[in-house]
C-alpha cells in the first residue's frame, strides 16, 4: 500500500515481491517526474538490495520512503538487520565478485548508487545524484545554441 504525503512517497513491500519494488519505482517516477535516465539505476539497486533481505530477516515487510531533493533522489529502506548493514558496508574487491552471489549484488549496488548512508536506526538510504546529467545536457544544449546563433549572426552580417 502506497501513500503520498506532501513531499514523500512511502510504501511497505514484501521483500520477496519484485513487482512491488517495480510498482514503488514506477510511482516514484510518475509522481515526482524524475528523468527516466535514472530509472534503471534506482530500480536495479533497490531490487538487488531488497533481494538480500529474506536471507537475513524473515517475514518482515520493508518500508521504502522517497524524499525528493533539489539535485538528489533519496530512497530510505527500513528496517534492515544489523547483519545486512554490516554486509553492505564491507569493501568488495572485484576478484571476490565472481565467486559469491551476495558480493555481486553488493558490488552492483555500490556501482549504481552515488552514496549509501547507513544509520544506527536500522535504516539504509540510497542517494542518487539526479541533477548532474541534466546540468551536462543543459550546458551542451546552451553551447550548441550559442554556436548556432553566433553563426547565424555572422552570416547575416556578411550578407549585408
């Protein structure tokens, strides 16, 4: 069940249900109009992390909370067992990834998420920098437009 508060999206999901995770991410993107550029990173990192939860805590729903920011999207996952928080915090070497499915998941998460915040209240927050790409695109478009208008002005002047 998802509820929309003034600036939040909150949903409690079954960690064994990928479709519930997808539903949360779909609502997040439609309600807060986040660029679809980030859809894969957010969906895959949440799916990989939440798929680890049943191995460490059975029968507990996971609460997902999205809090929008100016340049960041933050998804808070709670309640996460202490053991899983320790696993998420450990350093994963590339050579350890191939031998262990759990290490693969942690490695993927760390590559997709810009920042992982671990809290003592059994909450994990994934932070995604959603403004960076937009700024690059904006700068590129601005530079192309400036070049275009300079060229038009130069040609117009030469024609007189």
